[in-house]
C-alpha cells in the first residue's frame, strides 16, 4: 500500500504518518530525507526522534530515494518517508551546485523519474509525508517558484498512484482518497 500524507508546517502530518505506520503492525523503517545544516534543523530532527520508539529502524538518505526504497522495501515492512519536500529541496540544491554544463534541474528530474518508476514494484507499505506549499502566494524568487511548482506536480502524480491520500489541518486528518484496506 502506498499512502501520501500532506499538510502545512506543524499540521500534525508526521505524527499521523507515524500512527498509521504503527497501526500496520509491520516492521518499521523511518527514511529521513533531512540534512541538518543548522541548529534549528537539528532541533526539528531531535523532536521527531524523541517521539519515535526504539522499534523504528532509521535510514538517512537525502537524494537517492528510489534506490533506497528498492533496497529496503519488503512485504513485511512499512517505510515512512519524511519528507518529500525536503528531498525535493535537496535535489534542487544539488542541481544548483552542479556544473553550468548540466541542466539546472537534471538531478531532480532524474531522481523524480526513478521514484515514479519504482513505486508500483515495491512489495511493502510506504507512507510519504510532504508539505503542501501551493496554497499561498506565488513566490518572488525563481528557485522558490520552481520548488512550489515541482512540489505541486509531484503531489499530483503521487496522489494518482497512492492508495490513500490524507490532508492534515490542525492535527485533523481529511481523507481525500482511501483504499479498500484503510
């Protein structure tokens, strides 16, 4: 089963994803995409870690999401990916740091395509957490606009493929799409 959980900052989306993963009764894997580049981000990561029990295996992978999912997905496990928008950011920033001879978003487009190609072949459950960022004004900066656009397109494509899609507001889940088993 594939599930997408969307919400704004501090909406409760990660907590809901953790609860849904625990309810699966399967072996738990937390796939973290965050890179802790500053003190504030380190504190955010610590809050997430403190909430999880020792039952969770942890994998940290900021870029190669599809490859990591293929490597670790098993019929008896549930992988929680937190979060897709951090993964998108990492890919866009990686692209931005590449040589000028490389198209700016080549890393992102390549990793995104690999993820989409992988999803139907994963044997276990995967729960994706992502920030819904498309409800505000259009950002002024080029990279910010690119980020918002790419996040929106990624969410649309994932929502089509996922069995369940949930939008979280103020800690309350709004079920947009449900599967027969959820």
